[in-house]
C-alpha cells in the first residue's frame, strides 16, 4: 500500500512538471480548477480523512488550508467558493509542494505503523483517497487543456516526444463500422462488495443487481473524427430536428458549430489550410481515424439521431464491454450513455463525510462509461460510472452508437 501511495502521489507531480507557476494558478472557468488547487486538494483529503482522525500526534501543516482546499464536503465546514479558486495566488506552488511533502511523510508513518484494528478502518479510506487523486489527475489534464485553449498562443502541454499518449489513438476504419448483436436478457450490473479485499470500486458501482435488457446491437468501435466531420459538413449543427430541446438551446446560446477544440480552416489560429484540432500536444491536423472527443451529451445524441442510431444505456454498455469483438472499450474516450446518473437499487451513502463523495450528485447528470487516454493507469474497469452534466465538453468524452435489434 505504501508503494501504491507513493506511485500515485508522484504521478500527480509528474503531470505538473512542465507547467510554470503561472500555468498552475489560473482558473479558466468555474467548472475547472487550477493545477495547484488539484495538488493541494488531494493532499487535503489525506490530511482530513486519515491523518487528523487516525494519527494523534500529527501536526497540521496550516489550519487555514482546511477552508481553502475543501471541495464540497458540507459536513466538514465552510470552504472557499469554487468559482474563485483562480484568485488563490497564495499559497505558492512551492508552498503547496511543501504541504504535500509534509502530509506524505506523515502518511508513510501512518501506513507503516498502524495496528490491525486501525488498519481495518484506514485501508478503505486510503484506497478511496488514492482513487480520488487519480480522478483529479485526469481533471488536471482536462482543465489545463481548457486553460491553454483560452490562450491565443495555443501552447502545447507537452510535445509528442515527451509523452506517448497525449491524444486518443487512431484506428483503421476502412472496413467501416460493424454492428455487434447482443442477446440481452437478465444481466448482472455493478460490483459485489467494496468493503472486503476485492479490487477497489466506488460506492456508486454498488450494489450489484440485475437488469433486463432487450436484444440490441452495439458498434464495435467509437465514432471517429472523420465520421463526426460528415455530420458537421452536413449541417448537423443547423438542423434543430436532430437535437434534444436543451441541446438545441445550448447550440444557439453558445454558438456551437463543431466539437470543442476543433478549428475551421478560416480561423486565424489554425495557421494552415484544413481543419485542425487543439489538444495536449498542441495544434495538429484533424485525424479522421481518431475517436472524436470533447463533445457534450447533446452533441452525441444529435449525432446518433443523424446516424439513425441511438446512444446505449449504461447497462447495455457494461453487458457488452467484455465482448472480445468490442474495440476501444477503455483508454480512448469516455463514452456518453443515455442513462441518467441514478442510484442502483439498494444504494446507501456511507456515513460521515465520505458519504458526500457520490450520492448527493445523483441528479441532473448523465453517465459515461469506459475511460480516456488521460485516465491514469490502474484506474479503469468496466463497472466504473463517470458522470457529468449533459452540456460538459471539456472532458475527453466521445460516443459509441447503439441500435435496437429489430
């Protein structure tokens, strides 16, 4: 567990290694957070949930950080408003790194010296904290990409030579899309137990239960940029009949004409002829065979309507995820589903502050399945339930099509 703790914590610092102090301080929109805040908040989690209650001799690094770096835990007191995180020029990045070192040293002592009775309580919280930090590692990348997209210089987060996986991998699509029949029937969904010695799962993946599915067909791969470009060129963003009501209102209100970070040939930032995309590796020509990303649920649903298909439910997705014929299940793009983010039958939030982690967000959100190229290693499983509001586009979200098997 100590090796796992160290590996996860070090990876967060690795992700910020090429960022300047200025890069790490700015908040580009209320839904995003500065990189520095991600580093501090994940540290706050370990200090608050583990060191304060279980390490009696722990010396708090700075009492005022408890207010600054609380995210949404109402039971733990007031907190700095989320939309104003970008105003926190202090503490500095160096001071946040010192905070991390202080907490990491104390966590090492706690992990090494906790007795069996204490470890029984500590281990689940430690696993939750590590998976929580891995979530923020992906958020750090999505947030820094949004920040850099607001800069006319369009700087690259890292060059392609610095990191192998800065964008979703292309896939040969000459054969077109293949529809994979799925039998439906009664299928088991979710994880069995998160309290025992099984692999970690969030509470929203439980309890395991059964659902009844009608036969259906699922696409063997994700929708590509080239295929989505056909929707764009066919006037998909101008045809109200393809869109859900809230989606069409978003198109009109925000002026959407293509996925986020796409640049049309006539945009001055593009620099060269042809469509371009802006990603973590900077500006690149649009790759028609790469999975489309950075689209909202509304755009995914509109494309599915245009393609005479639909989005799968999260249960259809999970039931088919282990089909060996399915490609790009994980590691490419989060995949929008048609399922609202609701509790599974029998779900109960855990007591105390950790009970606020998932349950209270089960309203007004849509479920995404799979994982993206930015998801940290070891943070992927077919039962994972990611969730965002349907208008969210700054995440690495794409789509897989479904059809009824009739």
